[in-house]
C-alpha cells in the first residue's frame, strides 16, 4: 500500500494528468520550487520530514512510480501501472500524497479518510526487490505517517480507503510488508478476502431474463446518461463510496421495474475487479443479483479477462452459487496509534 497528497482534492499530479503518460522522470534529488526547505539539517515538505532520501513525488515521477510498482508487486505486476493511475485519481475531496525515495527505488501512497477525520491510510508501499533490506520501506512508511500526522490523523491504517484503494489490506503473500508493519507496532485488527470467478464457463442469463421479464423487470447496461441515476440509487441505499465507484466503473448494469431501479452491479472501478453490487429490498428473491453479476462478468470476459476478482467480499455463499466463485486472496488489515 502507499501514500501521498498535498491537501483536500489535491495530489502530486494536477487534474487531468495520468501516470504513465509523462515525460521521462527527473533525476533524483530535490526539485526547484518544490517547497522543500532545509531546517536543522532535515528537509520538510507538506508536513513530511524527508528521511533517508524520501521526498514528495511530482508529475515527472509518474511513469517511474508505475515501474517501481511493477517490479515490487510480483502478485499484481500486470495491473501495477493501472493501480498507480487509480490511486492518483481519487475522489476530488480526498487529501492524498505520493512519496518516493530519491534513488527511485520505492514509493508510498497515503490518504486521509473521508469518514473518520482522525484516520489516515497507507494505500500502497512498494520497494524494488534489489533495494530491500536497506531500510527504504521503513523510511517510506515513517514519512507517510508524518504526512498523516501533520493533517490531524491519530491513527494510521494499512487498510483500503474506500472508494479508491489498491487492496482491502496487506495480501498475506506479501510477507515482507506484514513483517515490516508488525515490527513498527502495527496491530492486525481485521481479515478480509477476495473471491476468484472463472470467466471461461457458462455465464448465460437468457432464461433468467425471460423469467424476470414476466415479473416486469428488465436489465440494462448503464449508458453514460444512466450513470447518474444508478449512482443516486447506490448512494440512497448504501453510501457515497459505492456511488462514486458506480460512476467510475468500466462497466455497469442495472435492473428496473416500472421506472424504479431495483439493483446494480459494476466492474472496473478498481482495475479488473468486480464490484460493487447491490439489490434493493424490493428485488430480493427475484434473482436479480445473479443476472447482474453474470452480465458484468461476461463483459469482463469480452474485455479479454479469463478470471475476475470479486473484491472485499461479504456474501460468500451468493457468489459461490451464482458464478462458482471461490475464496482465494486473503488480506490482513493493520492499524497503529500515531499519538
């Protein structure tokens, strides 16, 4: 996971910029006009004391941040660049930042929680394999904590900061990250998991659609003009995070009866993952959820995927029965008092 941000609605890149579409990275060092100054031998920037050559990332670093993530995230290498791009384009109100080592060997993203003004998140922490064991991960994590503390955080969490996050927590396969967190006093306070859905099997819904039609229910792909209504439905029945994800999703489907939305499902708001999905109480028992998830997964297959991650799962039984998904990735959520 990793952190960076300059203030509410701001970050290291200006609006409209996307990581991976930049000029070549600047040479390591302090950039002129960066706002970093010397004070008693310690550089400071946006409330972050520069430790062991850690500095705030800038637009020119975007491509190299994706490269660092690609090298470090061995279980997520294919989508590392898109993860960095997603973290660099959070909701407008989010206060976030990205930190990089001056040798361009490590990166961290951090953000403040929108729900709890006293909670901060380490959204991504990645160090190139050849640079591990040199203290860079510890320096990045400590600098991220400084940044969060300067913005009023009293607790740091190695946990997803909805609606824009990399993972629910630390994937247990990234053992070094878990060891680093525990060595710095982070406590494990929750477990989350993803399910994996095989997209090569039967995802047909024709019979289900006919049955729903008999009940007056139709299912549609959400065109751009429909997204606002779907987003409003998600916020009314669940929360603003799901509403944002519905707006940002690569694909979205919804069910409607007599002009009233009954349920929705989305995919791609977090690169390549399915979710969120929800059905209103009036739709439960009709089989709307099964149709919605299958429609989305079929769309993901058409986009070239052979499997999909159903992220941060609650109802295991539903997805196991609807699409034969199985629990696979496990995440530990950590937190530490910053006082």
